[in-house]
């Protein structure tokens, strides 16, 4: 397959990739506890940056450790083209949320609290408009606090992981949505920045 068009991923294919970790709720002295990432391999805290890749594993291997240890759940590191949209405190019956789900038409699941949603999609950076990656931090705000919708793009924005429930509400395929992304970002995160 051409490098310019990454394949859509089925959920089974994604689960075989070594980009899965565990997470644990830990008290931080504030009303909302932290979701702290842990390696299924080492049992120690881990991260989403490239040097920690050897600490990630497949979904099935992470699930085995989850069943044996004191963890809150499984998480997916957003890397290797897999991106995510985090919708916090809003459900699928919300009109704006419905529009985002339709726009991407990709794997969407309930968050662990049941009060939010995660959308997973594939991105081919080489298919983005010229200058998109270089100007990203100038063109778009990191988050829009007015709508509780955040977008995370590996190698473009900060490395992140998503807690994973496996409770889909829309589709079960992680689809390549590169052409959809600029319009989505322009609609929700655009700054006053104008390129030369």
C-alpha cells in the first residue's frame, strides 16, 4: 500500500500493536484524581515519549497484567499515526458532539466515567496542507475550554495516551481522516494567526 495512504485499522489490528499500557487512579490532593500511566512490562510508571516504547505492549498482554494487578484500566498510546479526540463531560446526544462524530465517522467509545467520549482516527502527515505541521502551534489553540473537546496528534502536538474502555458507540474501525482534520481544527481551535 502507498505510504501516502495509511490503511484504516480494525480494532483487532490495533490491539496487536505494541502501544498499550495501563493506568491507575492516584490521589493528588485535588477533587479529581490523576490517571497515572504504568508499564505492563515493568510495573513502573511510564510515559508516551518514544524512549519509553519498550515499556509498551499489546492489548492482550496488558489485559493479562490488568487482571493480576492493582490497576484501574488499559490505555492506548497515541502514536504511529493513531490520533485521538477527547470529548469531556458531553454525550452523544449533544448536537455539536454528533457533528464531530459524523465528521470523522471513525471509532468512537465511551470514556471510563461514561460521561465523555474518545474518537480514534488515523493521520498521514504527508497528506496535510503545506506548512501545517510547522505552523500548527501558531494556527491552533492547544484546547478550547468553552467546548471541552481536545485533539491530540502524535509528532505534531504533545504526546498523549487515552484510557480505553472498548465500549464503542460508533463504528469499530479506526479510519484515516487526514483530509477532515484541517476543517475540524479551523472550526474549533483557530487562532487569529495568518501565515505569510
